[in-house]
C-alpha cells in the first residue's frame, strides 16, 4: 500500500513541478521520499535555489513560513497545517514589543524558531548552527535581547561570556532529555561520543562531548573518527545519521524523545497535499517584508 502511495506522490510531484522538503525530525518514511532533508533554514534556502513551482514543506509551521518568505513566488504547502512549534508560540508580538520597551536600544536577536510576526520586531535572526557567530557580531557595548529559547541563549552566554536578556521559552522535547538518560546511555555505550543539541538544559550540555545543532551533528558524524554516537535530540535525527553513515552506530538517549508535532506529517498527508495543493502557506506581504530583514541580516554574515 505504501508503495502505491509513494508512486502517486512521485507522479504528482512531477505533474506540479514540486519538490518535497523534510526536516531532520520527520518520520523515516517522509525523509525517504523527500528531495532534500535538512534543518529549517537550509531547507528554505534550498527551495529558493530550485526552479520548482510548488514546495511541499514537511516540518512545522514557522519553517514553512520562512520558506515562503524566501520564495515568495512559489506555492508553499504543508501536509498538516496544524503542525506547530510550541517554543515558537511561547512569545507573541505584543510580548516582544513590551520587552523591547523596557530595554530601548537593545539589539533583538531571534532564534529562527519564531513566528513571522515576531520576526518583524527583530534586528537579526539566528539558527543553532550560527548563533555564536550572530551574537559575536554585535558590538560589546550593546544590550542584547534573545528570544525565545532560554537554553540556546544560556549556551551562547557560556560560550561567548556575554550576558543577554533571555526570554523564558524552551523546547519541551529537549527539556525531556534528562542527565540520568545520558548516564544510562553512556553505561550501555561507553565508547560512544555524546552529541547534544544546544536547546538542552545546561546540566545535559555539560555531559556532552559536543553541543551541536542538527546540521552540526550531520557534519561531525561524518568527520569524527568515533564509530558510535549517543544523540541528544529528537529521535528522527537517528534515521538520517544512520543512513548517511552506515558503518557507524547511533543511539537515542531515550526512545521517548519524540516531537508529536514533527510526527504529524505522514505519507498519506503528503499525497493529499499534492492532490489538492493544500494547505497553502500565506504570509502577508507587509509581515514577510519586515521579517525578511532580520533573516537577510543573518545571511549577510555568511
């Protein structure tokens, strides 16, 4: 049955001149039918470079919004419009405006995991991979507001020895990775390197050999001489790591580190989205133009 669905997906993809993008945390079978698998910004940049007219974004809502902002002339659709990011929803436009009013003159840095309207009030965006570079580019005398992830923010503070005004947001999935999970995984796999995401708590980060975003994990797994890795992020990451490094072993810190929002998209939903070209992502032009400024400021650094 799934093979029939896959055949139909490929046929419709060709018919509509579409590409399928899948985030690293998507279900295995969705990653396997995607044209590109990667992190949120990398996928959006890839979409902008192609001549596809339709972009099927398999991820969460803020990611599809970024794709639309960077590819305004393409039709961007999501197989499940209800796949949102709780962290992105932890700060609203009104809350950010109130925070900025208390710290006039501060530079506002937003993690890419924010909704488009929040990005309109930010000076520069960042990803987990380039956050250190982005913050380091800001003059030392400037105050910095960092939203929404307090744990990514605290990691940046530790690495750069620079205090910031942190919002009290977090990823509820990375929060579930506990130090005792790392201890237990290390007992089972004593030769494995421990890689964890900077969205993890400080206690977990201290136990890691490397603190890396998803793109960094992909790169390091290929370059490292280690043959085994304990992966401290959403478990969907294991599939891509194993697929691209068949001679190495990758272990989840726990079988329960699963983001239900990332797993909302299925092969059936991808098929339905291509049949009806729904649900289309619409970002109002005024919001898109303002939000793009903070994304462009980040891209200018590289």
